[in-house]
C-alpha cells in the first residue's frame, strides 16, 4: 500500500467517524422526540484501488409492524373514549337514584307530595307543593332531552373538525411523500421527512384507522381497514356539511343531517363495513346518529308513559274528550304518532299553574272544573297517586316489557345507561392498557442512550486510529523529503 493510499483510507475513515458522531448526537438529542426514528450510518468498503470506507447512506430504524399496531390502538382508544364520555354525561344529567336531584328522586318526591296532599286536600300549600314537584319532573325530562340534542350538536362540531383535520393531514402526507421521493432521487437524507410523516400518521390514526403500505420509491399509500383509498399518489378529500341546530326529528336516515363523502362518494358511517369504523370520527357519528337517538328514544318512552298515565279519560271526568291531562305535549294532548322529542315538549297543564291563569285547586277538583269543589274531597288526588304508582309496561323504547310503576321505569332506564357506561369504561381501560403496552414496546425500539454512548466510544477509537495513521503517514513523508 502506498502512502497516498493509506492517507486516502485514513481520511475516509475520519469522514465516516465524523458522520457517525453527528448521527449519534442527533439520536441522543431526539431521544424524547415523538415520531423520531433512530438513525444509523451504513458503511461499506471503498473501491479496490483506493480502499478505505464509503458511506452508503443513513438508515432510519423503525418497526413498522409495531407502529401499525400502536396506531390501531390509538384509534380504538379514541373511539371507545368518545362513546364512554357520552354515557357518562347522560348519567350525570339524569342523576343516580340516590342523587336528590335525579329524575328518580323527583318522581319519588311527586308521589310523596300527592300522598301528603290527599291527607289534607283543603290545604292549598300542599296542592302548591305538589304542582311544584310535578314541574320539577317536567323540567328534569326537558333538560335531559335538551342535553341529548346538545351532545348531538357537539358531536356535529367534532365531526366537522375531524373532517377538516383529516383533509389537512392527508395533504401534508401527500407533500411529504413528494419530498421523500425527491430526496431519495437526489441522494440526500430523507429521514427528517419520514419523521414528520410518522407524526402526521399518528394524528390521522386517531381520527380514522389506517392501513399503511410502503412503496419502493419511499412513498406510502394509505387505505382504511375496509379498503377505502385515502392516499395513493394524491390525497382523498372527505366532505361533510354541518348543521347549526339539531332537533330530535333530524336524522341522517331522513336526510336532515349530513353523512360523509370520500371524493364525492357517500360512505356509510356506522357498522363494521364503514371505511371509518374504529376511530374518533366514527365514534362522533355514532354519538350523533346512534347513541343519542337511542337515548332520546328511552327518555321519550318515559315521558310518553308519564303523559299517558295522567291522560287516561277515566282519571278525571271534568276533562272534555281529547283534552290533555296533568302532563301535556306542549299544552296539547299527546299524539302517539308524534312521540319523537316528547321529553323536550312535555309540560305541566296550564290549568294548575297560576302564572298561566290556572288554579292549584284544580289538582284536587279536576282540570276541567269551573269552580272549586268540596275542599275535603281527596278522590282525584288518590287517583293521581295510583296512576303514578300502578304497574304498567312501556309502549315504546327498549327497556323491556316488564310491568313497573313510573319510578321503576326510570330506574330501569338509569340502569340501562349505567350498564352502557360501565361496559364502555371497561373497553376504554382495556384499550388504554393495550396502547400503553405497545407504546412501551415502541420506546424500547427507540433511542437507547446507553447503546448510543457505547457506539460513540467505538467511533472515538476508530477516529483516533485513523488520526494516528494520518500522523504516521505525515511523518513518513517528512522523512522522505529529508532524504
């Protein structure tokens, strides 16, 4: 080997060591950076004439299979958390049975007040108290219905945000694909763009579950689990038209609420075949179109049963045929064909409300009575108490056909919501545990500071050896020049 060849080899070794030191430093500096893939310098022997070492590239080391599993876990956590939050909110709105402001407690207070009034029917204060307790029941049902629609409106807003963000992420991924391909074609490092792409994929995966396919040129293609194309060359566009106000009668099925389109093609937003199934976007559609509609149906079933119990013509002979009972549908008699939203429209009869021209004594003497009757007659009050406490089956809803009193039906509804919330809480706990396990495994494949420092020591030794070789070659040249 000639001295010039030795110098060339040593210089190539110094260059390789310098690049390795730079790479190791970047690894250590980004040990906690999300989406960062550990870099390593790929080396190969130089040409047969010059020898030395050649840098063939910088490799970004990641476990794509583990990343895919962790992103699916992120999607599952976002989905189950969104659903569980809905039922937790409704449970707080309706209250637990032991809660003094719960619907169950309101009904119990109404029944107790009716009994108290029947003992001394001539006392107006007791009649007034009963009317106030009845109004509290109405208010609780109104508030529950309003809350359901508020949650639907909030879900509508989140859907729009998710669609907007998903479109932006897909466009970012399209641009990063182009930058990565260009970098590879020019022979410049693309690892930084790949890190950015990984971070964007993490954000998109919370909205829609992803299947990522690596292309030979360094780009990626993205499909939903059911095969809907999201990015393959160019980014897909998601479309959604939000509504400012949502009422119980508005559904996606009747066309009053927007669905989702991908590249102008309508897609289903529910079920296992939905292209968005399993992520936060699907969960928000489920809240708006399934969970909230079902919840509204259960509350409406309770409100309908309450109205119909007191609307029975046999209860109050002073009412004309077709007149509403103590509980009304916005002041009118209830029509079974117009049940949707009854919980939001239920109201106390004006006949017993002084602020609307009514009188408390009509609760005792009849809603249609023109003048007060016998002050000591508690017949109607006892009949109203029986109407509230008699067992009966709900005409609608899916709380079962068991015969229960009014309080029993409400307790069954609260139990139904509580079970849904508990089941989803368990799903959230399982999903989070799985996610945490995958994150831990992912971190184990990330930057290992101890290993990087050990590599740095080896690089330092190689650098020192090459530097010593250059020094020796220099001394040899000096000696030759002195001869």
